[in-house]
C-alpha cells in the first residue's frame, strides 16, 4: 500500500513524461503488477486526452493590430494618470489644504485634471484608430444561433454588468464619509482597482454601443470613464479633496440616476455585488 | 498600429541593454493572450487580462532585473493578474458555481447512441467543448493556472515553479489535484475514463 502511495505521488510527472528513466522504470514495473494503480493512471491519462480535445476560437486576423492599439491607449491613459497624480494631484489639490481656501482652486485643478485625462484618452484613441472589434466565433456556436443575436445579447449583458459595477462603485464613493469612518480608515485601493478595470473595458463598450446605435448609453459610458479616471487617480489614502470633487461630479452629472434609468430601460438586473462599498 | 508604437524604448537593466517594450509585446502578445484565454475562458476577458498584464509589465519594466526570461516574467504577471481578479470577482465565481449544475444538466451526456461516443464526431462536438470549459472553471485559480501552463503551454514543471515562484513539489501536487478534479468533472464520460469502479 505504501508502494502504491509513493507511485501515485509521481503520477503528475509521469503523465507529462517528466520522470527520469530510473523512476519511470520503477513506475512501469509497479503499474504492470498493480491493477488498481494502473487503472487510476489510465483514467487520468484519459482525462488529459479529453482535455486535449479543447479548441480555442481564434481571433480574426486584424485582432492583433487592434490589440496593440488598445494597449497603446491604456499605456497612454496610465501615463496621463501618473502625470496628473504627480503634478496636478499632489500640488494643486493640496493647495486647498495649505491655504485653507474655499476650494475654488481645487475645483479648477480638478477640472484641469479631467480635461487632461480626457485629452489623453482622446489622443490615445485617435492615434490608434481602433477598428470595430469582432472576434471570430466558434463555428458550432455560430451555427446554433444567429451571430447578430448572440452579439446583441452579449453586449446587453456586458453593458448591464458594467452599469451595475459602476453603480456599486459610485455608491461606495459618494457615501464615503471620513468624519464617520475616520480618515485613517479610508483606503481607496479597492475603488481604484475596480475603476481601472472598468476604464479598460470602456473604449470597446463605447464603440460597440455606438455601432449598435445606442448613442445615449455610449455617452454615459464616456462620462463614467472620466469619473472613473478621477477615482483611479486618487492618492492612495486620505485624498479627501479628490473624493469631494468626484462626489460633486457624480451629483452634477446625475450619473447614478442615469445609470438607474438605463438599467431600467435595458432590463438590467439588480444583483448582490461584492464590489467595494462604503460598508465593506 | 504596430506594436512598436506602444511605448518608446524603455531603459531596462539587463546587461545594460535597453528593453524595447514594443518588441516585448510583439514577441509575446499571442502566447500571453492565449494564456489569458485559457485562464478566463472567453475572448473579452482574455483581452482585458492580457492588456492588464502588459500594462503591469510596462509599469514594472524598470524593476525587471532580467534574472528570468521576459516570457517567464510575463507568465508570472499574467497569472498574478488573473489570481487578483479572481479574488475581486467572488460574485462572478459564485455565479459560475450556481450556473454549473444547470448548464451541465443542459448538456447532453454521452450515451451509447450519442455521437459523442464516436471519437471522430466527438472532436467536432460543441458539447464536449463546453464540458471542458466548465470543468476548467471548477478548478481553483492556482490549479487552473498550473494546469493550463503545463497542458496547453507545455511548460515543464520546474519552469512553472520558476514562473510562479512556487516550489516544484507544490506545482506537482497542485497539478495532480487539478487533473483529479477534471477527472471528476468529466465523469459523464465515465466508461472512457475508466471511472466505473472508483468515482
């Protein structure tokens, strides 16, 4: 029995031919004399044979050029964000703290930051000129359901998901209250992580919505992208001025109301979420 | 847009040579995208994950000491980004769990008169593709990463250990558990996998 356990510990290596000759010989001898181990090994090998039948749907030939273009845009947006953080975020926004002023400068700085982010994103996109994305579907899948229907359903689901995540995120941000929670307890990292993910999805979503004639939704995604960029650009902790700017922006643009409106219109589902929230 | 334009040449620290990020992207984008596809299971998330991995690589390029090959380094970044995502996507994972039984039940299991029993037609079957995808979804993030790196990307166990900064023993054990788990998940192919006696 001990021998069986020892041999089975080597199955992973044996399945992929990574045993050295001496251990392979030992394994072969054991399997030849132990029906139980031989059957177990054969079953694992058969499992791998099944897994080898997996096929990946290949992207269309233009995919790689677009991939580079989108990556270019993300790198550019990241550079803009970093630049804002280091130049505008820490110096102009901190002016309010130092001066104890009424915040007008902070608002102007934030407006400048927004404009820079917008310019950066726009430049990134313009320079890349990404083409509309269509991945080659798995042939069998395409045969089962009309492609246009599949794409529309996929887009609707992704928009619902995007709106839901944005809504949860923004609710968390607008409900941040340092006076209640204590400044030290504020950690923006989870908000920033989700924001960055959503920013990464925004360009593709916007294009697809525009192509689908969903102009209002595309505009909403674009406006969300700017607010998300602000969230992503928050200093790691205690950037309360930055949070106030974002809260005001969400309020001014009625983003939460519009998300709710669009979700109702498209039949978006309200589901429990584990995105960062004020309570979380 | 060629990958060369992704970024200017960034000064790396590998033997005093400059590391061209655009060149790194061009050389590795396919394998990183397909790794991301093997990890996430769909093109949309795969592209997003691959882009995130390259963005992290770009951000960390100056810290890249060159003690691993760029490909190995990118594998590590991609898997780490994937595991980070899994941690923050508990909802999606829970959804996967919930939908698994429904979906598995909806897929016809192979029977004697089912074409999936025929090896030639099985290869063409969409149902088995879905079974395989769902079985992969049942692995833990680390199991899935190690399995796809070994099975689909053909990295040796020691290379996986090096790429993921794990011991070789951990990689072996995790891979073995992954294959066992897949065997259980594919139990509808019971006779073919020789499972009648010991499932």
